[in-house]
C-alpha cells in the first residue's frame, strides 16, 4: 500500500532576531489562505521559540518539549500531531506546533526524534513548514 505524504519546506536562520520565524510563519499563512490546504507550521527553535508570543499566547498548552516522550517512544502519529497543534480559525488552515520552551533540554533531542516528528507532520498536513535555527560555527 502506498502512503501519500505532504510536502516539507524548511526555513533556516543562523542568527536570532533576523526574521526567519516571521518569514516562515507568513509563508505558511499565505499558502494556507490561498490554497485552502492544511499547512503545518513547526517551530523547531530548540532554544529561542517565540511563535507563541507572536500569536499572543503566554503559555501554550502543547509545545515541542511536551511531545518528547512520544517522539522518544516513536508513538507520535500524524493524527495525534494534528490534535496537538494550535489551529484556530483565524489562522486559515495553519496548524502550529509551538517550539521548545525548556531551553536547558535542547541538547537532549536526538536526530531520530526530529525525523519522527517530520514524518508525522508529513502524514498530518498537505504541506509542513519547519522553522529551524542552525549553528554555523563554534
């Protein structure tokens, strides 16, 4: 049986406060608005997640760090991820997974956990936009 999966686009920033989050989220919102497709937005900033603040939410109910047990166990599915995502009607079809709020836990994510998250997102959404922070040196 062949399983269709959604697309994946990544916005990567190397420096805080250069607009990567705003550009990534704006793109997700515009694509969802124009196409009517279900777009997932994953904030994969492990140390400086701010998307929740941009949307006026002080303390999100579900964040990336809250999914770590499922990511570690390999039990996160696309259906579960869709249920965890913040998706009010005002976002026009954008489903947001807020980033890591436990800054001190950032180094404990394993590559396999992020791979599982991206696989679940591709099951859950027509398109997933992931916003990440990369470290280029030191």
